[in-house]
C-alpha cells in the first residue's frame, strides 16, 4: 500500500540526487513500472527537467532517438545495456550527449558496467529497490558510486543486513538487506500474514535480497534469497554464474536455476540464448565453466533456448523456468 507521501518523497529525493533542471532523461523502461514512472519520469519532472519516453525498447530506434533528441541521461535495465553494447554500429553512432546512465531492476554484472563506461563513454549509476519501498531505496550519484554497489540509503532511509535470526550483521558480512524510512510502504492490501512476515514492528522491511554493506555505507547486492541454489550444503547464487558466463563471446543472454539432484538435492542448470549465427554445445559451456568457477557452481545441465523470458521491467522469469524443472 503505497501512499502519495511514499511516492512523492521517493521521486523528489531521487531527483535531487541525480537530476538538474537543465537535464533531459530518456526513460527506456515502461512507465507502468515504478522504475520508469516514479524515479525516471516523476523524479525528473520534480526538478523541472525534460522527459523522453520510449514506446518500446529496440536498439536501432533507441539509438536513433538519442541522436535526434540528445538526452543527457539514459535510464534502463541491464538487458538493454547488453543489447546496446552488442549493436554492430554502436561505435559509429553519436550517443555523446548522454553524460551518465541509470540502471535498476536487477544487478548489473561488473564487466558490463566497465563496458558501458569504456565503450559507450557513459558514466554509470545504479539503484536498488522494490515496489514495497515505493521503488528505489538505495542509490548514489555517478560521481560517488562504487563498482558493483547500488549506493547508500536515500535521504532518511536506514539500511542494515541481518542473519536468519534477525540479528544485525557487521559490515562486510552477507545477509538479508532490510530498510526503513519514509519510502517504505505500510504493507500489502488485505494480506495481513504477508505484511507481518515482511515488515516488523519497528518499521523495518525485510527485502528478501542477500547483500552486504561496506564500511562507508555502500550496499552491494548478491542475489535474491529465494533464488539461492543449495548444492549439497554449498550456496550458489545464480548471479555469480550468470555474470561469469556472460563474458563468453558466444552467449547473448542466460538464466541459471536450481534443478532437482538425487545426490546433492539441488544443482545449477543454465538456460542459454546464443548470439545470432553462433553455435555451441553443452560440453563447450561446461568446459568453459570449469576453468572459471568452483566445481559445485558448474551447471550440471545446459539448455539452449531462443530467448530468455523476461518481464517488462527486464527481470528474468527465473521462477517460471525453475517450476518446469520441479514439476
């Protein structure tokens, strides 16, 4: 249940952190999603700047629009940046009006961030949040960000990391990321049990994201708690394997899920979308993984698919693929 106060506070605070009245933002994400609407659109309008909305993201059309309308800021999600980087003519196109870009919805791999800054010449800033925090809970200006971090708690937002018992963990240790502040909503409509499970009496919201916080207060997301794969007692976070495999030149997109394993309970499986006109075998992928990661993280199975299913906000529909494996 998000109030007008929740949303307005989130939008204006985000705008004060990132935008100036002279700025023009290209919102490439859908405005029926809070990242595009609350933070991109409302955030910029609260500062008196200009907003360019995109009907639907296609690399060619988006690059054409950047050349024509010359935005100073580009807002998207990781799959969009991946597609822009792989656009064949990107080096010859004039996208120099963009000073920095913003990403959210899912964690951006560090190697992809480096490519955005080096090949597109766009500075990069990330945000983390959920609908339960009126969209964004942590972020930082591109001039202050740290590689792999989603920033600090916005304005009056407090963040902490807790263990399974709800005890606050010291900096550097991984646990569940919690947040409280004006941005946090009051709960779920007509769902008292779900509200009680996610919100405590002191106003803390338990996000379900595994993270750690450094000594300067910057948060680093590891993965979704519920997506963790338990391989015979070893924790495997899908994003770790995905980030490594995305460096493979033949892979365009992928998603890792846990599947049943008689010996270890669970094991990783890779659903892979190859680059156009490229080919690879399951053995090729597994051999590559063996040189890059611990044995228990190597996918026990690889399935090549036409396209990774994603939501309108760019999140991989991991649960859909996982449920098929467990049915």
